[in-house]
C-alpha cells in the first residue's frame, strides 16, 4: 500500500469495543475517531472507567480474551490492523509499536535480568547478536538517565526502585526505534516526586527520536506541557478532541470544562475555594446509550441532549466536540480570548 | 548464590543432627531395649548381660555419640533379626526403593506438568476437564486398589506385564504408574494454578507487547515462574515416595526399603528401624536442599537467602 510521508501513522475510525458479560454486554468504547501524525503526542484524558486503557490495548491487539473489537478503520502506517493476523501483529509489536504499562513493579519478569529483558525485543525483531543488542541496551539505559548502565544489565527487577524500573520500561520500549509508543498512565504507580520527571523524560525522548505517542494520564498539568493533541474521553466516547492549545484555552464540551475546572490553576483558583468536581455518576454502558452520556451530570442539559449528538467543529479544523449546545461553544470561545 | 548455598548447607546440617538425635532416641522411646532383645523367657541376669553386651548401661549421650560416629562411617550396627550388618541390608533394599522413587516422581512430573500447563492455557476446555477428572481419580483411588486393578488387567487378563518381582525394568512399570499417579494430582493442580496466575500477570503482557511468540511467552516467561512451588512440592513428594512406598512395595512384592521398614517395626528390629529412619530423613533433607538450590536458580529473589 502506498503511504505518503504526511499520512497519519495511526488512523482510527468508529472504534467500538464490547465486553460480553453474563446478561448483556458492556459497550466500553462506543465509536471513537482520531488520527495520530508521525512524531505527534496525543494525550487521552478522562475519568476512570471511560475506556482509555481498552482503547490503547485494542490498537496493539492485547485486549483480554473475549473482548470484541470492531471499527470502520484501524490503520497503522497504512496497515489494516483489523485484518492483520497474529504473526503480523507480533512482528509489529515491540518493533514498530511499543507499549509502556502502568505498573513498573510487576511489568518486568522477576526471573530474568534487566539486560535479558531489554535485549529480548531487539534480538527477536532485528535478529541482532548478543553483543550488539547489549550495546544498544546500554545506550538506551544511558538515554533514560540510568547511571552505571552497563552494570545494571546484570541486575534483577527486584533490585531496582519503581522509578528506575519505569525508566527501564521506557528504554525497553525504545529499543527497536518504534514509530508509535502507547503509554498507559506510566507514572500513576510512582512516587509523586518522580512522576513529572518520568513523564518529561518520556516526552523529551519521543520528541527527540520522532516517535508518535499516545499518552494516557490523569495529570492535566503534564498534558498541558507535553501534548500536541488532546482527546477527552467520557463513557467510551471522545467528547472533545483538538490541539492542546485549543482544548486548554477554549474548551467547549461541558465535561472538558468541568475536568479543567478540577485542577487548581495558580493565580486563578482562589485558596480554599472548592474545586470544580463534577457531581453525579457515569451512566451504565451495558445497554445502548442514546444521546449524550454526560447529560445526567450536565448543568446545561436540555431535551435536545437525548437525541443523536453529531460531531461538531469548533473554531478551527482540528478542534471538534460532541455537544448540541451553542452556549458551550460560546463559553469556550470567550474563555479562550 | 554461593553464599546462599553455604547458608542452606549449614541449615541442612543442623536439621540432620536434630533428626539423628530423634531417630536415636527412638531406641529408648520404644521401651527398654535390653528387655526387648532378651525375649520373653529371659531372667533379670540375662537382661543385665545383654544390657552390658550392647552398651545400654552407658550414659545416653555417650551411646548417641558412639552410634552417630559409627553411622557416619556407614556402620549402623547389626540387625537383631537378620544378624547381618544393617548397612548391607539397607543398601541392598534401598536400590530398589530409589529406582522406584525416581521412576515414580519422573512419571508424575512428566504427566502432571504438561497437563497442568495445557489445562491453564485453555481453562474450562475439554482437556482441562479431563485433567481435573484424572486428578480427582488419582486422589480418590487408594493405591492398593489401583495396583490390584492393574495386576488384574495387565498381568492376569492380558498377560502383558509381570505382577511381581524386580528382575527387569518391565517389573517396574506398574509400580511406577501406581506410585507416580499418587503424586500426580497435587503436582498437576499446582502447575495449573501457578500457570493461570502467572499468565494473568503484568510481565506476561509485557512479553506479549514485545512481540514474543506464544511458545516463548509460555515456556520462557511463564513456566519458569509457575514451576517454583512445584519444585518444592516434588521434593517433598520424592522424599515421601522413598519412605512411604510400603503399600506399592507390598502389592508388587518389591522388597525395597519401605517394605523392610515395615517388617522391621513388626520385629522390633531397632537398629534397622533407626538406620532407615535416619536415611529417609536424610533423603528429605537432601531433596529439600536441592529444591531450594533449584528454586534459587529459577527465582533470583530467593537467592538473598
Ligand atoms: N476484562 C474486562 N472485563 C470486564 N470489564 C472490563 C474489562 N476491562 C475493562 N473493563 C471495563 O471497561 C471499562 C473501561 O475500562 P478501561 O480500563 O479502559 O478504563 P480506563 O479509562 O483506562 O480507566 P482508568 O483511568 O481507571 O485506568 C470499565 O468500566 C471497566 O470496568
Ligand atoms: Mg486504565
């Protein structure tokens, strides 16, 4: 298949993920669309259970048994992932697309040395000899800021701290110079003091190496600094997507605005004032949800919210949202100016 | 790793000394050995003579030291019943028991581990159910009944296998199956449970995310971690098989060490019982030590000791 340089590395159209349960089935992801350009960082934000991890896992084809994946298009560099067989997916994973998980403490195999685990993908995909793979491993450990890199190769995961392990995981993901890295809350399990450090390292390295990244995080402060694009997920849908600048400066969807209100902004939030926590709960996704899933928690909800909610384009092309309210758009536009 | 091995060796030696003291004290727990030896019609004078002859009149610690020093040199005294050196007697019987034990545990491991792995890969599948059925049967069926059934079918009805004796390897087939099948269910369940747990772990997902194939994921990443508790269990079972294969040895008339122990207890042949208990315990100690070493090799976290 012909692919031009400025074609997106990842193209997702109408992605749906369903988990069959005893009685019905859980529509965990309900038709999401996005494009990811080469070298670009997309941050997915949204509350717990909104389907962020499932979306990430579906791209790299590591969904748990039984979870159904459907989409109109799911393409990686022009390769149709929906049609890719197991062995083709295997040859992509760890080579051209890599993943970094949430739990550094348990994501490394306790029985093998850091070195063995670092070189594994490189040797599998590049058919490199041991010496070359180890040299590459040392190079990357140094890149992720690990001192005495060569001597670390012989250490076991239990001998390293959580922060170091996550650095190792990052190095491992970068071994084969992937074109796409998916990082699912890579720092949630870490000490607060090193969270930002690790995220910035990740952002810096992906930028430097020109790797596209999907970063799932709850840390909106980090999103503001590292994201090119932001996708806001709610109840299995992307309710708002756009460049980080647009979404942060002129959020349109009431949920996005609520979410942004949840973080204290130095200077703007007054001390002691309550944060904009969003009251209410997410609707059940077991049956079909009609209309806007956020309307039960939305201050602006009207009758129109029960009908089909189309994608709408905000001020510029790269900023879209799903909300029927014109007021949201205006409020967003005003806040942005 | 070397420090770990030395530490474990020290521990094993300590346990061995304790066990030797216990097996020595058996002599006295069983009543006055001189009276027992002298027989029913003996007079007090006879008993006194025997007491002096065997050295039972000396302080206990001296006797223990004397016994231990000789035992370490392979001298376990003379059997009261056979009037032969216990060491020769035990050695001859032990080779049968060892053969049976090694065959039994190998049979158990070679059937249980693959079955457990397959069952874990496909939980609730037909093979999983079959494996469960096999293990439930293994647990429910008494060894003597299973052994007798095998004899009825393969020796009497079909005439394929000899029902008793130890002359050729063919004689060991049925005893191996009976003994191994006894150990199989626990090993299989532990393998299955371990594999299920490990396969659901984060590092297996990491391995898959690297593009590792199924075989690599299963055998390199999963099995090595899942097998650790199985090693410890197999060591205990191996020790148990050596000492506790009495039933199997009786059914198939394999006159091994287990059978000898059983006979000797009945005959009050204390030196033989003592020696066997000491040797069986030493086996346990050796197997536990070996399993610790194997596990430390499998799991670096255990090397800290
Ligand atoms: N294997 C599974 N079986 C059943 N339900 C699942 C499974 N995996 C995920 N879910 C459900 O799917 C929904 C989306 O899960 P997902 O893990 O993608 O959320 P998330 O956005 O990543 O949340 P978090 O921020 O907590 O990580 C949740 O309601 C979750 O309970
Ligand atoms: Mg998640």
